[in-house]
C-alpha cells in the first residue's frame, strides 16, 4: 500500500535515481570503480549542467564514504593481527613459531610479496636471516651480512625505519655484491625495514618487500613497526627464559657440589645438614652466621661485594682483607689473611660477597670445608634474596611505569586500581611523593638502575625506567633535597657523575605523570647548564625553574630573590621595591627614576645602596639583574602592584652597569634616607 502511494506520488527523476543507486552500491560494498562508472553514466543522463555538477559532488561524497569504510576495515584487520600476536606472546612456547607468525602477518597486512627478519649475531659480528615468508630464493634465505651493509645496516645504525622505493637504484646505503645478488635472485625492488628494539639496543630488522617498485605509506611503516615491537618482546622473553634455565642449572650444579662434599667428611656433612635445615625453616643470613660461628667456635661476619656488613655473630666489626678476598675469589677456597679466615661468596664466577671468621688461627681440613660450605649456603641465600628482590623490582617497575604513563595515551587508567596495587607493595600514594629522574654515562646506566632500585627499597618507594632514564618515586615533600642526596650518593657509588632532576611533591596517581614530566625537564635543564653530577628540582634552578615548570611556585621564587627588600619595606614603610621598579623600568637610569619617583637623585642612590646591602654587592651584575628584574615582574603580576609611574614601561634590556652613574654591583657605605 505504502509502495503504491510512493509510486503514485511522483516518479523519481534521473538525479534521485542516481543517488538511490549510489546508496545501494555503498550498502552492497561496491568498489570505487563501480561508483565512478555510475557517476559517468549519471552525468551523461543529467537534465541540466547544474544537475550534472550536483551528481558529481554526490558521487565524490560516496567515494569519500567508501574510502573511510575501507580505512576502518583495514584498521580493524591490523588491530586483530596485533591482538593475535599479543596472544601468541602470552602463550609463548616456541619462539620460532611466534616469529614466523609475526612475519607472515606483516606480509599479509602490508600486502607485500615477501616479508623477512634478520637478527644480529654479536659473536660473529654480522647479521643473518632468521625468518622469511614468501621467499623463493635459497641464496636469499641463507644470507649473512656484515654489520652496516645494505638497507638493514642503515636501519640498525640509525635505529629508524627506512623505505626504499627501488632498492636497485637507491644509493642512500652501502651496496655489496652478496646483498645485491641475493636481492636480485629474489627479485625484490621496493623494500621497507624497521628496527627490532630491546630497550636502547637494536637486535635486528623486520622487512616487508615487493618485487615491483613501491612507495610505502606512513600507515604501513607504523604497522610494521608495531609488529617489530612484538617480535622484539618475543625474542627478549625467550632470552630471559633461557637465562632463567641457566641460572637454575647453575644452582642445581651448586647443590650437587654441596652434596658431594657433605659425603666426604661426616662432621662437615652433619654441619651442612644443620645449615640446610636452618635455611629450609626460613632462616636468614643472620641465623646462618650465628650457626656457623657456633659450629666453628669463633666469630663470623658476612659482607656484601662493596664491603658493607650484612650479618655478624660473636665478633666485633671487621673489614675483609682485600688481598685475601682476591686470593679466595681466584680459587674459590678459604684463605688466612690479616689474622682472620676469609672466603669469597660466589655464584659460579660471580662475586656476591664474603664471610670472615675471627678467633681461629688454625682450621682443620674439616673445619675449613665447613667454613667454605657456609660460604656456599650464604651464596644460595643471597641468590634467593636477589631473585626475590629482582622479582619485586620488576613488579614495582611495572607499577611505576603505569603510574607515570600519560593519561591521554592510556585508554583505561584506573587510579583506584593503581592505588590498590601500590598499597599491596607498601606504598601509600595518598602521602606526598617526589619523582626523581636519574642519568649517567650510557655504559653504567644498567648499574644505575640497580642502585636506584636498591635506594627505592630503602626509601619505601618505587623504581624503574622511562624514556631511557632511571626513575625513582619516593615519599617526601622536599624533591630538591632528595635529588641532591641521590646525586651525591650514587656518584660516589658508581664512580661517575650521576645527574638527578626531581619534582613534586604530589599525591595520588593522577598527579604523578605531570610531576615526572617536570622532573625530566629539570634533568634536561641540568645537562644544558653543564651541571652534570648535580641534583636539583626546578625551584633550585631559579628563574630557569620558573620558566620550565608548569607548577612553578612564583611566590616562593619572588621571596627567594627579593625577600629581604620586601621585608625591609614592610617593617619600615620604605619604598625600596617602588624604587627598584622605577630603576629597571627606565633602563637603569638614575635621572629618569628620580623623575618618576619625584625625589632627588641622591635619594635614589641611597635607596639602591640599601638594596645592595640587603641583596648583596653583586645584585646589579647581569645574571643577578636578570633574576631581580624577573622577580619584580612576577611580584607585580601576583600582587597587582604596578610600576612606579603607573604607565606602560619602556623597553628595557638587562642592565650591565649604569649609564647614569650607578656601577655594576652598586653599593655604598654612605648613610642616607631609605624613604
């Protein structure tokens, strides 16, 4: 019935029919070519030029909708592939299978003929083909390349993606015979390569390539980069698993050695059993030290690798003999040196510390082996403690990374969940916290991170890495003092300048990303000011801190620079601040200042003498003058007090002296009125 009424109402014209056809084609997921063909036919059948133009514009809109739909489908396909890759990583069992899946998805999503991955071989100092998909050349699949050769070498050197429209004619990188022959046999022309990055290290390159020249779009480069990040995570996870297996194997070997020695001597075996039972009951290093001292009839002290005491029983504080410790580390046996027995605590060849036995000038073979077994048990405890600490540091680092993540870049940031995770780790985010960002020379950054984690545990905070720097979150409301203490202590520990920028305090997860950004700006400012090895917050940087900070305490800054003058005016009712305004606002000219103030020039000089007494003799040097003038402007803005003459001040450059008789660093001992 409704249909017949529409038919009886009016027959659609050519334009309406064309629009209806366009909508039908869009609904049927027609191709762009079909839409263009319809536009051509509609224009021919248009009843007027205006109708032809209208039909053309309508078709362009339909084509735009078509492109948007295609883009959404492509993005959906890419996201599904990335989610699938993340799932592969979560269930990582076979590294080869995961890498093959990533390379295959790269080829499919980018629509290329070939995709492949190369990994660096640090032993052979070259790079080799790890996984390929779509390759038909055996020579290409077996390529081993020198470091820095070809497009992959350029990607590895610059840590940036590179796309070559036509590899054969691209001269941006070094061509070699082996690479060119392999690429030619495979028939590749257009090639895109992105780095595989683990932290700051480049471990390989992921490629997508066509057998015809091709321009790679920014979307294609970004997609391949995402897949490369997943591949790097898979490789690093596999490496960590292998390292864990190796550590477990070393521990098992140490246990076997301990059991073999325990069977050699009955007394040593019995003592070993007692120590083992102590550990199994959950005993710590203190209890092991006390038990060993009782068994050997002497005193025992346990030290860390840096000589700090970890435990002590039945003896006064003792310092390990450096020569004796070096000899013990060399052969793994106890030695007598400087009136005491010393044995290195080792995990394989890695030094973990030392134990020192006092009160025994002589040791039988059985007692010496018992002493050495005590070192072995101590090593196991230290390894266990370190493993627990590393696990806890990893969890704390992940929490810190989530806390400092940019809220705008985090789809679902749940502050309550973050606070709950922090409380489980003993961190109360409702209290004021400061954030410190630490930096040192690149070779020592891994050690800096370890020391930062140790410091975080001592302070009851969190530590991790972000944007290539070690980051510490610690309770406290004095970020500047925290930064200086960290810089001093860690510079001494690492033997290299450690620079620390800090910010805060702040409470709650929502405030921490901004505080971290401010601390990072402070660190960069310290580097720019050539203050490597120093620690500070933005407040310590003076006017630079005011300029860089987004939470700058202007009142405190004005107080630090002009506090004595403000206090003097407040106590005596003088006009030193007004005089300073007039002096700076009029080009450091005494004559112009006295005209604005309506006083004699000697009065201006006397007032500036008083300012010099209050602020110091260097108050009018270029650097101090800049600070003082900025503080005056900020005081004017925050209090509403205008300049001396209440008019727009003339342009002023920072005074370098006085064109009117007041020298740089002006001061005078002449008494006079300050009114």
